[in-house]
């Protein structure tokens, strides 16, 4: 692993009017890691993702990616630098076919002459061969999650932000999805930062977990450390749960 | 009666193909950028004046003038986008409306100052004359313009579906945020979209100038016709745009044939209102 983290978020604050959605959040992700970002609903996870990926401009703080200060960069420039993402509520291009959707991502690195090879490769990796000619608006959630992943992979990212990619998947689909993420991490050396509510996916996938609550980072550590952290249990289940656990 | 109706339908179909081309510019700007360009008809008016200026200066046929006016309008589109439209995208919708209506007034006033109020027409076109089929006459200039319009629309469909820029434009139309995060530069994509929309009016302007004159308020008619075609077709279907253009053309032509020529837009407006009332998505619209 490189000494310098691939992603460094320093004291990022994002407000919506008087509401502080993310408050001086800091985290680091090392190259090759799979890091989980968890927290109760409304904790600010997706807002933080949006601030990292350029959709939102943070009021304070800085975001460094590959050593470069990308705070306030436009999303397409961040994508060109090597970061891509998926969305909590799937945002595949509804009127385009699966193949064309993936192709839009592939244009990030490839031109018209050599884009097809990349599209074919990603479609195969994400097991979308059978539905490559179908229009996205006709697909179910599991397929849309794969299309979003394929589109993001086609941009050839060094880091991928997955926003609740496991939500709505059944046990089999989830297991397949997790295998794919592990494979991409190990074989393609893609770094992952994963926002997730599905604990099976967080615990089974992530080497490190960062916990966000009410816009603030309250804990960070290995899955085992996090599952025994009193502040995390309190954030998820309330003070009585911590008290009951200690008795 | 039958002859009059048939002649009206033939003329309407030919004009309808040209209306579809004019509406195509409006359709891609509205459909991809969600920008309501109320000045679209005046872009056609400006294109017709440019066609007149180029045709007069170089003694060119009107239908050849888009070779010069299309790049000029493309440039005009890019400048207009960066100077005006881009600044309205993150504003309230009413700002966009005010800016495009202001642009409309500015263009009309500029045309009035530069070319004065009297109508302007080019003297000669190599496609003048008629084709006689039985009892029916087809103006060669309209037939030529309709064929060129349909070929261009087909070419545009290919561009949108098979090229990098076209796919980027469609992706931005579907979800701008997601497209940006996949590497699509939305500033460039929007500028290109607006520029293409503008240069389409140059082609349409050159074709229309082969059989029609222009004046500073000529854009009102083309603007309203474009909105009627777009409302009828809905967004996202180029074949739908052609069918809608033909319906509008035929209704306009039959109104002229059977009623007072001054009421030519009455039937078109009736369709416009009915469609917005009964089917706001249009006949072929996806959204």
C-alpha cells in the first residue's frame, strides 16, 4: 500500500440552510482498501459522498484525491482523475439501453474506435450480457444496481464510492454482488468506499469502518471494534441498549 | 372539393417536414437542457436574414447558404449559451423565461435596425418551378426542402444514437448529475446542444428562403409552429416529431384552402391547446 491515502477528507462541513448535514467530517481511505461508511438514517453519509464526488460544494474543509485538492472540482473532472460512484436510489439512464449506458461511462477513457472492447469486457464482468440490449427503465432493481456498477467500472476508476449498493437485493443477489466487489478489489486493485445499511455486506466486505452520526464521525476501526463500540451501539439502538449490554 | 383537399394535404405534408426540422432545434434544446427557448422562432428569422445576406452578397442560391450560415449560427449558439443561457440554468424558471423573451425582443429589434421593416427575399432559386402530377402541383422548392429536412432529421437520429456526443447528450437529458459523475462535461455538452439547435435553424432558414420572404416579426410564426409541433409530438421521439410536423402542416394548409388564409394558424393553435389539455406528454412523448 502507498503511504499516502488515496482519499483524504479533512474537516468537511456541508450545510443546507441552518441544517448542518455534515459537520467537520474527516476520514482517510488507503489505496486498495474497502472502507465502510455507516450510520443511522439522516447521518449525512450520502451528503458526504456527494461532497466528495463533486455534486455538492462543501462550505468548509478539503477533499484530497490521489494527493490533489479536488474540493469544488466539477464531477466530470473528478471522474477523469479516477473516482466514480453509484447511487442510493438507482440513477441509470432510463431511456438508454444497458450497453449505451455503460458506453457513456467508457467514453471517460476511451474514444469511439476502442470503446467497444471496454464495454464488452465490463458487461461480461458484471454479468449483463443477456440484458445488454434492454432499455434501463424496463429493468428490476438488482439489474439496475449491476448496470450502475458497470457504468462506474467502465470509467476505469481507481476508487469507487458505492452508495447503498446492497439495498433491496435478496440474499443470493447480495452474495454475488459482494463476490464481485471482492474480485474487483483484488484483481483490479480498485479502492472502495461503501455506504451501507446491510450489515452482512459491511461486515463481510469492509476492512475498516467509519461511523457517521448527525453529520459527525463518531468512530472508526475494524468491523470487530465497531460492532463493540458503545457510541456506535448508542447511535443505532439508543442509550438503553448500551446500558443493557453493559449489565 | 376533393382536388382542393388533396392539394392542401400534399402542400401540408411538404411544409410539415420543414416544420419538423424547425421544431427539431427546439426539441433538442428543451429535451436535453430543459431550456425553454422562446426566441427559437427568432433564431429562424435571423437565419433567414443571414441566408438573404449571404445569398445577396455571393449570388448564391438560398438552399446553398446554410454552408455559411450554419457555422455562423453554431457560433452564435455557443456565444448565446455561455453569455446568457448557462447563467440561467441554476436560477428560477422565470429567469430563463425572461432571458429568452428578452433575447427574442433584442433579435427582432436588431433585425429591424439592420434590414428595416420591409420583407426581404432572394431573387432566384435553382429549384423554382412546379412538378405536375395529374391535377396536382408540387412546388419543387418545397419538395426539395421537405426531402432535405427528412434526410437531416434521419442524420440527427443517427448522431444522437450512434456517436459519442449524441450519447452524452442523451445521458445528460436523462440524468445530468449521473452523467457528470461518469465524466460527461455538462458545460460542453449543453453548449454543443444549444449550438446544434441554433445551426438547425440555419438549415431550415436557408430552405424556407428558397420559397418565402422574411421580415423582423417572421419569427413569431415559426416559434409558435415549433411549439405546436413539439407539444403534439412530445419529447424524445424523432419519428413522432415528423408525424407531428406533418399533422400541423396539413391542418394549416387545409385551413388556408377551405377558410380564410388569414386564419391559417387557427387550426394549429386549436391542436396546440387540445393536446396540452388532453395529453400533455404529446402523442409520442416519453416524458
